[in-house]
C-alpha cells in the first residue's frame, strides 16, 4: 500500500479561518494533513517570530478536524509543527489566504508567504495560496464567516499540489506563491513580482480629545506591466510566482565593489 504524502497546513488568518478549512478539504483526499495555525488573526506580520515570550499550542477540534492552535505568528506555527510536534512533512502549504498577496510590497509583509518562507528556511519547501477579494474590506472581516466562495480555489490548490508532488519542487525556488483571481478567466501564468500592490497613503484623524492618530491606507494599483503577478490577476489568470530566500542583489555586485573595494 502506497503511503500518502504528508502536509503541514498553516495560514495567517487564524486556525478558524474558512480558507484553511477549504485547503484542508482540497488536500485531505491526496495527503495526510496536520493543521498547525495561529490561534488568532495574524495577517501582515511577515516572518515575525516570537523570541521574547513563550509560545502555547493547544490541540483543538474545528468542525471535526483536529488542529493545533498556536498562540503566536505563522512562522511560530511552522516551527512548532516541525520541532515541537516532530512533524516531517513532505510539503508545507500556507493558506488559503483571504486577499491576494502580490508584489514585492505584499510578500514582504504577508504572514501567509512568511510561513512558507520559514518552512523552506527550515528545509521543507512551501507553497502559499491566496484568493483575490473584490472588496478589500473583506480582508478585515471575520475569517471564520462565509464571505468568499472557495470552490474554484480548492480545485486550484489540489491541482497545484498534485503537480508539485508528481513532478517535484522547482529546484531553484524556495517558495511557490500562488494567487487565485476571484473569477478565473484563464489558466496558469508563471509570473514575476510587481513592485507595488497599493498606492500607499496615510489618513490622519482626531480622537475625541483632539489628538491625532493615523491609519495607513491606500487603493490598489490599477495594473502593472505584462508578466507580473499583479497583471496576471487583473487578467483573471492564476499567478504562479517562484520565490527565493536569497535576497542578495547579485546584479549589483560590480557596482558595489566599485564603491567599497579599492
């Protein structure tokens, strides 16, 4: 009897998110799934890690699924799964995130991508899945409440993971970042990261005592150049972006040497 591959499933929307449940439903027929996720909403924490406080992890049951709720960040959940629970997964899957994770800007802050990067840093390859939302306010709604239709996304998650399990992980990539449009109009498109996802802004308000406080905000970038993840999603294609942990700007080596090496 052939053993199923094993997957550590995590996210950044919290272990109660419908997105992680959708990923579980998609992958449980083809793999043995262990859910290890943040106990609460942890979006936009990137690869933040808890090193100044203890981390508690409790086993819970959500709609009949056994899961570990980790009182920490997505990266903490991955590390707890690998080193405290002694899991040895074939793959780490992070998502399905509610809201797209596109561009340099987004993947540097995304807890979803951060979990997959941490997994690869710990020598288990990771795939991050995110689902576009039409209303950006949905990112801030209760992720356990049904505001998204995950059926098409579930089919993409299963297909992507089956392809990777069959063909192997891209040898020069550490993470595969998959973004699924809210309405799929095309197929897969292998993309590069766009530079920006948002027009960054700050809104100043006054509290009841007249003291200022600020909200970081800004609308989405309308589009980006051909070949980028942002452009692919705007067209309705499924964006597949290979990402590496190596942030070295190798193209800048010669110019940097001119500055610093006599």
